[in-house]
C-alpha cells in the first residue's frame, strides 16, 4: 500500500475517534435557553405519558424558565416515563411540588412546568423544599389534552349525532322557559340562596360529616359487641312473639280502662271542680297562717302546758307548781 493511502487511513481513524468523543445534538444547550447557574440541582419527574417531549426542552416555574430537560427514560418496569430535570439552584420549590406537561402554544413545543403542591407531604427531602435527587411521583403529575385528542372528541360529537342532541336540548329548554321566565328566575334565585346558605354552613356540615365518620369508626370497632347484643335481643323478641296474644289483650284492657276513667272524670268533673274551689279559701288561710300553724302544733303533746314543761321531767316524775289568782267578780 502506498504511503498516501496509509496517510488517508490514519486520518479517517483519527477523525472517527474524535467524533466518538463529541457530544450529541441533545447534549448541546439550546441558544436562549434557561440559565441553570453554578449550583443547579436535578429532579426526576414521573409521567404516565410524555407525548413528544424532547431533551433540552424548557423547565418553567410560573412561566419563567428555570432549567431544562436533561434526560428522558423509562422506569425499570416500564410503567412510567422518567424525566430528569436540571433546575437552577435559586429556584426554590416546596417538597410537594407538582410536575405538569404544558405546551407553549397550540402547535408550540412541549415543556415541563413545576408548580407548588396542595400542601400535602412531599418526597422532595428535608426542610420542606425540593432538593437534589428528589422524585416527583406520577400521582402529582399530569398533562394537558393534545390538539389531536380535542379534535377527535369534536369529531365524535359532530359525526355521532351530538349536534342533533344539542339542538333537541336547546329546543326543549326554550319550550320550558317560554312564558315561565319569572318562575325560572325565581327558581334560580332560590337555588342561589340555597347554595349560599350551604356555603355559609359548610363548616358545620364538615363537622357533621366528620362526626358521622368518627361514629362509623366507633361502630366498626364495636362490631363484635353490637353483634353480641343483637344476638341477646333475639330470645327476648321470641318471648314477645310467644306472648303477643296476651300483650294484645293487655292493650285492649288498658284501652277499656282509659275509656271508663275518661267517662268517670267527665261525669264527676263538676263535683271535682266544686271541691277544688271549696278548698281554695282553706288553703289560702293556711298559707296566710305562716309559722303560726307549726308553732300551735307544738302544744298538742304537752296540752294544757307549753312544750317548756318537758325540761321539768326528771325520770318518772314531774316537778310543777300551780299559781291561782282570785278576785272579786
């Protein structure tokens, strides 16, 4: 082989070796991309479907670019897509942050948006912030519907007779409201007032529902005891069933007794009222007597002496004296 051929072969080998060490197109940063700073951190976001998201796509927080998509892969079981993000270290996010797959415009590029969560516990790490190596689970990710999906649903509506159904609904609503505008407005006002009052009492409703939930938990915990009580009630119910005839007879006798009692009261009502009216002066005098009546009753046991005579009783005899005073009549 001539030297020129050897030279060309060596040049080709050197060129191939150099190309093997060059970064791929996905490894090259896009012009105008987000600045990740000197202290970026990496976050892995799980998606059910990443659609046509590509590496080097933007990562945004509140529509502000804060990073880029570094790598897209699959989980070990292939159930979810793993998107590794490179985020600027100055972008502070809570540990329960959500990952959302967005589109810049109707036909624009896909990007990943990071947004604060709903306040639940996160998997990000200590301190309540998203840290390097954090994983946003698929439960906290979603995506917007694709244009193709929207057009497909619209096509089903148009081709499946949905427009005719909409026309029927519109016609029926027009017929229902024709001449009943006032009633419809009143109904809507009533519904609005009802919803407003429900909204005002939502705290009470929530407490009531929570109370029912706690009651259900208590009943579930006491299920064996409740079953035992119900089993114990069964013999009593059986006895009541056996004595049903006697119970019916007793209730019938009570009904007859009540009839007799009512008849008796009706017949003697005037006499009873007269007796009560006659007692009224006596009771009034007793009330006006006050403490005089109890004091007079104290003399009954020692008549004709006062109760002070009891102090003179010594054993079985009584020391007393009698003083008589006489005078001309």
